[in-house]
């Protein structure tokens, strides 16, 4: 960003309230041309609502915005795009059965013929260091390549402001470096970037300035390069940041043993699991890294019982469980929290009380002689909300009404409080702020002190190195041989995640 660059976007006194909660309250800040501006805040701080107002998805109750000095009041995303505002969402909106060019065409107001569009995709993607083949099927792309599709779709609009929501959550360290080079190039050309991330070291590396929100209000603005990650986190939450502590413990006997697990995916674009073998002992955390789309969902499905095998591939305390379904495995204290929280881990239109019942009915004894004990169900939901600091008006609130981070806390807390012997979690702190992420990791470590075997599947390498005893990588449906996590470097892990299988045997 050049010094004293003129203001591109000015936000003044924005307010947005919903029943029972004020999402944004008198929010004001300015983004200059060419500036990389971070938007920081804990879950429920109001970041998502704020960028939705900027992108035209939500109308503010009060306040005003100006874009390049002119009043800016987008009635819908199409109007925002026409004004030069583009957004890359945390959740991709792509069709697996269409190719890259067809997906990009669907996001354009007046797309050119596909042959011309394909050439533009090649030209723009090469120019910004994000090469894409417009003829490839999206269902066959890695998560990093899918993100490229979303970014190139935005760049073809020649945006003046690019909003990015958690853009590195599914990328390897090498892919993050490529993305940052692209964003710096855009910044140098005068494009402003509004950047949302809970990865504070990334914020310090990339961003020129930061606006910090807490409970819907602007608390402070700063240059993130002049602050430590811990200082930024404590500004966000308004208190001293708790660092997870690993209690001294000895590992017990093998609790979960997987031998020669091979499985065909339930969907055409899923990943085939190929001869996966590992074991986890009582009190141990096995961390499994890997770029999204390499078999993480399929592995969790096989371990949780959503996908069943012949019976002997998965054993718990020596008992074959591979042919058992989810409820039978829950009776044996095998619990799981999948990655997709809205629609898979939780039913969007059901209340938190009803969602607590979905997985807790058996182990929490939430039925009585065939009837639902709604008082007990509600009590269980309230315990999860209190223990994991879920920001919500109450257990009667619908799951879809929660912010992503707060729903994540509820989903993980619901399983942790059921005292599992085996817990498998996929992306446990995805989209969760630093304070809540620390609390979730601590809850997983606390389970191991009680003798549980825990498997953490994550793309967050810092997370895996913080809590794992053993570490392995999923790549194209194969699992590397687990290695002690202590002493592994981020560079080694990044290469393993990218498919360098020879790294598995490096001492």
C-alpha cells in the first residue's frame, strides 16, 4: 500500500440488530486504496454481518457507506459487484459436476462465450500466479484449486475492493505463500483487500492495518505488524489469553485400532480410502493433517459408523465395530464431530435443544420408557452452552441463527461432554476465534487425561503440533505412517500434505 493513499471505502455508524442481539453497533472505519485491512474479532463479534452489509447481502438499520467518495448503498450483491466490490466466501459455492469455466460463467452477469472465457481464465490466472485449467471438472480439484476458481471469478470482475473470509483455512503452507503473493500483487495495483482470519500470524505478515470488533463495536484500530499475535488475541477478547496446557500422562493400552481400511466413497467426487492402518492408545492424540479433499470426510465417516465396512477393519478395545452404525458405536462411547457443522453435524432449522438430542440421546439418557425427556434434553443443551461459552439467546435458538464459530463450539462441546472413550473430530476449531480455539483444544487434552483416545483431523498445522502426540498425513486416500509430532517442522509437514510420501520415512 502506498503512503497516504486516498480512501476507497468509508463506513460510518453502521448498525444492524436482530431479535435478541445487536450484531453491529455504530461501526466506523476506512479502507484505503491498495490497503490490506484486517477485520478481527472473536466469534459473534459482528464481522460476518458487517461484510454482508458491505457486499449487499444485508441492509443496515442505520449508518452510511461511501465508495470512492460517492454514497454506497448496495441493495443486493449484484449491485455491489457492479460498484467494484467482490467477495470470496469461506464456504465455496461451486458445482462439482461442472468444469471451471462453466462455474465461473454462472457467477457473471453477462458471461462471454465459453471459449473466450476459457482464454480469459488462463490469462488472468497466469498473470496472478494462480494457474487454472478452465476445462477441468471442479469435482476433481483440490481445496486450494477450488479457492483459485473463486478468486479468479472475482478478479475477472476487476474489483476495487476484494473481501476475503478465512481464505487460508484449507490451504497448505506452500499454497498460503502463493495466495499472499497474489494478494500483494493486487494491493500494489491499487485493489483494497478486506481480510478476515483467525490466524493472527498471517494477519501480522500480510495486513497493513486492522479494525478490531468486540460484541458488535469497534474496540481499537492498529498496525498489526506492531503487535504480537497474543496481543491481538487479547485485544479481541478483552482478557488474558489462555494457552492450552498438556497435563503429564502416560499412554495406556490401544483403544482404537484400524487395519487395512479401504472404502469406496458414497459420492462420485469423494476420495477412495486405500489400505489405512493406525492405532491410538488411551490418553493419546493422533493428529491427521492433509489438504481438504484427500479423504478426511470419508475417514471420519468410516470411524463414526456413517459408512460401514465388513466388521474387522475397525476395532475398539479389541471388539470389531466396523459393521456397526453410529448409534451402536455411540453406545460403545465412540463419538464424532464432522467438519460440515451446518447440515451434517447440526440440523439448521432445529433448535440447539433438538440438536443436542440428535447425538446425545443414548449416552445422556434423554429418553424415558420410549418418550423423550425434554427437560433432560434442554438441560444437556444448556450445559453445552455454558461449558463452551456458546453465544446464543438460549437453547431454543435455531442452529442456523448462530455464527459459524459459536455453532462449532456447540457441536464439539456436545460430543466432549458425553465422555467418549474415542473421539474423532474434523476441523475442531474451523472459523473459531483464538480464545475459543484454545478452549476447544484444552477440552480435547482434558479428555485424554481421563483416558480417552482422540483423533484430530485438521488443516491447521499449528493446532496439530500443539496438541498431537502422533502425527500422520492423508493424501489421495492414503495415510502416512504415524510419527511422533515432537520435532517435526512445518516445512516437512507441508511437503507431506502436498503428497511427498518419501517424507514419511525421514527421521
